[in-house]
């Protein structure tokens, strides 16, 4: 089976891309989907989405189990400390993803990694606002949600 999963994480000007290709099995694809879903739970909580907040404990537990399965190693140098992926093949890609999370967290950027609050958009983004208040990935999604809210208010007024 061949499939591709790409994850881009941007932290402090650094982009981490994780590719799963070629030798991936059905089990790898299932693992990738489970990691994605757990990550979505955390990132939705970062935008205050009720569904995300309700999923946090389950998502954290899943990601902690994943960290045991796809460990990272700490590399200490005179310049600093970094988490590096371990393993080979697809397992290394999962480990790379988890090391990218640790990197973002060590830079204080983890709460700023969010998923768009527009429920028809699953785009993850790095919130670069001064007060960490961004809820949408783009002006397009923000505008779409504002129009949706306006229509809902209009419908409520018409129903009264
Ligand atoms: Zn969006």
C-alpha cells in the first residue's frame, strides 16, 4: 500500500515536514489517522472549541502512548538541547512528528499551534497574534464564519 501524509509544523521560523510514503502499511495509515485525530483534539482545545476541550484527556492519553511507541532522543550540545527522531522508516516519521511537537513546546509555541475554528476547515496554523487570540486560519475562514453568524442572527430575528 502506498499513501502520503504530510504535516507541516512551523515554529520560530522553522518548518518541519513529515512525509510517510512507500512502505507504509494499512496499520501505519491507521496509526497516522489516530495521531491526526488526537492532535486535532488538542489543537481544537487551543481555539476553545467545546469538542476539542472534551477530547483533551483522551487525546493526551493517546499521544502519551504514541510517545512510548515512537520515542525521541535528547541531543545535548553546548548550544542547546534538541529532541531528535529515532527508529527507521515510517516509525521514524511518527517519531519526527512527536519531536516537532516537543520542539514547539520548548519554544513556548505549543498553545499557539491551533486548528481553524471554522468547522468545515481542518487547517492547522501558528497563531502569530500578539495576544494569541486567532481562531481562524485565514481571513477567508474568518469572513465565512462572520457571514454564517450574521445569517443565524437574521434567521433568529425572523423567527421571533
Ligand atoms: Zn480555516
